[in-house]
């Protein structure tokens, strides 16, 4: 740093906070460390008694924190994200629409492992709403070597580290299994729960059926929903355990669907099934816990289905760490550890 006359400081970077004291009015930093001095700042600085300033010396090999924040934000900002205004070297990203947040975790780790720079964000594969804060980034020192930032950028993918996949309109079908439901011996209380979950998204329920327990009939109803009603999301409720009468998993398999999982390391939701039929219709087998518990495996997978974000077996297996819902008295999901 160097000491210069305040009148000559336009375009330079302050090395320290400048405090303004007006009795009975204010005692606060009128300019923060790292501020780039503008022409209109000169009278204010002089009124603070600052006829000389310590400023950073210009070095084309170094990058100021505000410029570096923009650089990092360029690496982060993908589709459906907007950046805020740089403030004290920090930039934040905000969601422009409701959707599913996708994060390049390896890329974020590479940035945060490089030293002198950081990115903090929400977990990926979780819903966000328009206006939500998604991520924030800055460098740690006031200035940083440009080469260090360039090397990190070259090590990560050329794709942005963060994107939001908007939800798509879905035609949904609900296949309520169980002979007791089909015969009217009990009220179907499962379907209203599913309808309420789907109402959180852009869905249209195009078909409902109550085929009973016979796996051939369940299979036929699933295929009818897809082929006759163009359903691109089929939800089969119940019949997912190992009891002899629970035949929903067999029925889903017999559609010819590509099975992603039968069973998930998530509680509630261990007996969950997911498959894809044809060109991408998602078929889910929902265990009874979805009807009784506020949040389950269904809440972790449904946002991805609604955003057309394909789910793979390894991703289901990885849910084990964080897959235990604590059934809190006051549920704060998704602002909790469930599924993360």
C-alpha cells in the first residue's frame, strides 16, 4: 500500500475503513476497506478529516475483491439465476424462478480447496422458489493473484456450478391398490395425501383407478394411464411391503419399466420403488408411510421428477447419509438435514 493525497485518490482502493463522526447523528464507516474511490467521494473524505489516504498500489497481476467476486460469480451463475450487487467484496446469487437447484459439488469443492476464495450455497437437488438466495461468494483477502483464480477456473468444468431447472407441467395418474379400497370396505385416505403433494407443483391429475391387489390388474391400469391418458407420472399407492398380498412391485416390473430402485436407505420410505417407462414416464410405488408421515422419500424424489431431472440408482443409495427424518415436533423441511 502507499500514502497519497485524497484529491489524487480517484480510482484507487482503500486499505482501511473510513469512519465519519457527526455528534448526535452518526459514528460509522462511511467507506469500507476495499472501496474504490470515486470523484464524488472526495468531498466526503475531506469532511472526515482525511487529507491523505492509504491505498493499494495498482498491480495488473492482482485482482481487487469486488472484481474477484464478479469473476467467481461468472463461474457459478447458470440458468435461471441472477446476481445481486457486490457489497464489501461479496456477491450473492438468487433464484429467478421456482425449480430444482442443481450443484456441481466437485467444482465447488475445487474452488473452496484452492484457498483465499470461497463459495457457500444451499444443497443441490432441493426445491427453491423465485427470489430465494442460492449462493454467495467472495475472496478472503482484499486482493488476490489473478493467476490463482484462472488456475481454479481451468480445473473445473466449463459449465456453471449452479443451475435451476424449472418445473414442468405433468399429467399424473394415481393407482390406489388394495382390495379393501376396491371393495369400499375402507375409505381411500391415501389419494388425498398424494393430491395435496402434487398441488404444490404444476400437475394435472388425468386418471385414477382402484384395481385391488391382483398384480395383473395393477399393471393393466398403469399401462392404461400411460397409453390412453398420456400420463407422464404414475403413482401407485400401497402394496409395497413383503406381505403375500402386496404385489405392487411385481406389477410395476411387469410394465417393462426400467427399475431404478426397489428399496431406499431413507426412513420413512424404505419400501419405495421408482422406475421409468418408455420415453421417460416416471412410475413410483409409494409405501404406506407416505400417507402417515409429513415428509418421506416421496418429498426427496418428487421435485426431481417435476423438473425432468433423471434419478439414478447411485443417487438413491447416497441418500442414506441424511436419510433419517427425525420427526420433529415442528417440521422445518426443507430447512433441515433430511435428505442432505
